[in-house]
C-alpha cells in the first residue's frame, strides 16, 4: 500500500487546462483517486495552467504548432515540480513524451463517437450544396469532403458555448464535437446525433483521459495504478502505435479505432488527403497482446498502398 498519502495540508497537485471539459476530467481523476484511497477531495489541488493552444483560438492548430500546444506548458510545470500529475485528453497528446515524463495511466474510455451538431438539419446528408460545415479538425474536414464534396468547410474553434453561438450567428450550418466531452459536461443534449464510426471514424484515442507523471515519482505511480483501466490501455496501445508509425500530428488527417471482443482486438484505421480528395483505410483483427504490432503493421500497409504524392503533407 502506498505510504505518504496526500493530505489537505500537503495535497497532490493535479495540472490541467482551464476549459470546462478539462476541469471536468480533472475532477473525475480527483474523485477516482480520493475514492481509491479513502481520502477527502481536499487532499488534491487542481492547478489550472493556460496553454498556448488556449490563448490562440482564431487560427488553425497546424499554423501555430500542432498538438503540443495543449500540453507543453503543463509538462514544463510538472518537470519543474509545480504539479505532481497532469490530466490530458488523449486525442490531444503527441505520441512521444518529454524525457523524464511517463504517460501510462488511462481512465475508462467514454463514448468514442463524433457528435453532429446543427440547429437546422438532422445530418450531413441533409445539407444543400455549398452549405458551410464548421470544424478546426483536419480529420473531420477531410472526412466530410470525401463523403460530401459539395459542402464547404470553414474554420471553427472554441469551447462548446462558443461553437453553439457561432452556429446561432450563422457562421456555419453545423459543426462537430466529441460525444465523450458532451457526456462529461452533462451536455449530451447538444448533440443532434451521434455519428457511427462506420460513417466517421473518430480520432485516435478519442474519448480517453490520460494521466502523465514524472518517471521518478514512485508515489504517483503507485496511486495512479489503482485507477488505471487496462482495456482502455490495450485499445490505445494499438491506436497510438498506428498513429506513431504514420508520424501523426495536427497536420495529418488520421483516424483510428480499436475495439475489444474477448481476447481479440479489432483495429480500423484511415488516412486521408487534407483536401478530402482521397482516403485509404484498413480493418484488421489480432490477439489483444499483439495490438501495438497490428497498429504498426497497418500503418506500414497504408503507407505502401498510398499512391505517389499521397503523403506530401508529411514533408
């Protein structure tokens, strides 16, 4: 059993972004730790850290540095010792961690699906030619244009409230959010419909919360082990191996979803041209313990299958 547990006088410090969703994820982590060790909530302090990605909201992520914009300042704070652990949305996490940090704890995964949100129509197929679809995700943009090339995609960033206001103001006819985020915020009513993975394969690790710690912090490692969800880890091992082998970043429209059925893991992967002119994908199964190798092998297969110039965006 872990000794030297945190107390209200010497709390464990949980680093997070300050958005409503990030705070909901930090509260879930705190509550799970408190329950696992029979500690009061006051034994944990939530520390809000503003990241570059939070400060710059009027430009696409690919123009200002990619996924690391939501994690770099938080990781720097942990390396300095200002916080003990960091709570992240796994779909925002680069596949490599800074030296001295470890990301090996996951909470039970939420709904992986994308939510279609519109005050006007029930789904993408109901939109007229030229209708504006709002999203800042290169994956969603490419997937929309592959299936509905007659639609127009416009840049759309911000939290749930900001995006809903943009819809009311007519900036776009519809947008997308993650069902997981809406569920965690208690706002599932915002979704007009949940989009099946067969129609829109989600982002790698969508719906999963990851908790990062210092590699040499044995107390944090022991405490986090008590709330770690192994099935989520098995699924993410395959998805993130797929992403890593494709050199995934915010400049790469990549989707991936692993699902478990007993001892078998099914992995679906997709890579798209950013302009939505082409998509290639695969669907394979393997024993759960071979999930990471399946992810790497699928990435290699898609790299070989792609035609000349398909991956120019990786240069």
